[in-house]
């Protein structure tokens, strides 16, 4: 099976968030998250979810719904600013402050799969051309059983197996002072 094509499966339900409504049901774990207009041309227009904190180690917000075991998640992101870090990530299988994260980091020129359990530890990574600041990009993950796949701008980069966490909620992630905008979050719960 190619890394570029997710495992064949049927869809159970789809939830979408375009951040045009208040963040009812969202849980801020860390950081300062708000919906704001993001300048510049981009498809869809309107507000986006922006992480604004400057002094945190990790910034996480968790969406309503779930828990999800087998899931596919995609989001568009725009890196705006950061001096210590410029990153964006999708959190999945979040439960009891433990989770996986697929993330793109401009300052480190990498794309990685990590897990957080009282500390962030990398499982797999790929060197990539740094996602450009002030441009929209796309992250996508697929987690089915212990198989985790990740894409950056529709390029398949991660295909790993890890059974550490089986299910949990979905969220968004940045690190340090990374000011990042997110939009068009889509969560698809999958049936085997």
C-alpha cells in the first residue's frame, strides 16, 4: 500500500469548523486562542482561529466532540509570526493531557509525528522545505488502529505504527510564541 493513499474505509460522520461562530464547546488547554480576521487573500475568507500567546511552551486547544479512535483530520493553517518557533499542528487522541500531534515547523524545516505525555517526544520526522510564512498550507492526518499517516500540503510524509493512545479528542497546536491561524478544520470519524 502506498503512503499517499489512506486505508480504504467507510465514513461514519463528519464535523467541520470554519470559525465563523463562537468557540462554544472548545477547551483551551494552554495558550490564548481567539477568532480573528486574518489579512490577505485566501479561499473562503472570514475569521480564522488564531493562537496569540507569547510565553508558553506548548499551546493546545481541543475541539468539541469525540472521543475518536479511527479518524481523519484536515486543517488549513497560516504561519504569521514567531521568534522562538513558527509551527502548526493537529492534536489527535487527546485524553487526560496525553496526545499525538502531527506538526509542521518552519524554523526547523521539518514535519513530524510526536506524542505528549508529561513531555513532547518525537516518533517520526521528515525534513521538508519550510512552509512559507504568511501563506496558507494544509495539514492532514489519518489514524486507523495503530497506523498513523500525515500529509503536508497533500504530500505524504509520515506513515508510522504506534499504539500508545487508542482514542481521544481532536485539537490544534502551536509551540512557544508561534502566532498561527487555523481554518477549515474537518474531522471525519471512520469505521473499519
